[in-house]
C-alpha cells in the first residue's frame, strides 16, 4: 500500500537547523511531484515547498525562501526538507505530499506529519 513516512522533526532553538525526510513506498515515486506543507495551531495548512518530477525544479513559499531547501533522491524514494535559520513562526506539523495527474485523474497521497517546534 501507499505510504509516506516523515521523520526528522523535533525541538530546536531559534536559528537552528533541522532536516526532514519523507520515505515513500507503494507508488512510482519518480513520477510524482513532491511537496512539503505545514500547519500551525489554529491556522490553515500552507504549502512550504515543492519539487517537480522530471525537471527537478523547485518553488518555495516567500516565508521560507533562502532558508529552506527541498530535494529528492529518486533512487531512495525519499524527499527532504533542509530547514536553516529556523524561527518560532516555523513551528508547525510538517506534512509530506505526493501528487501526479493523468488526463482523467489526480493521484495524491499524504504522510502523517512530523512536529517541528522552534523555541528557546
């Protein structure tokens, strides 16, 4: 079955770094665009970063540009989010998302989330 398993979250001080990983299985990883979302308490889920298949282009939310880097390893079926210069407002549950589409259907999967807390 399809699985997206995030890891790497935790408690970090402001200015620190964390690297999130998302291990995928059960689908053809290399053909899916991979995205990281986050949701802070009381807020809507927001798109943080996306890495596209084939072109391996990337896009970031303005709030994380220059601090976060998304990457993927298709041989390991894993997507990463390197987070540097973390701020308290980065505190959220971070979710991994996989998406692709055909002419008829959209296929989308979610991980269970990993908590990131930025606090002194």
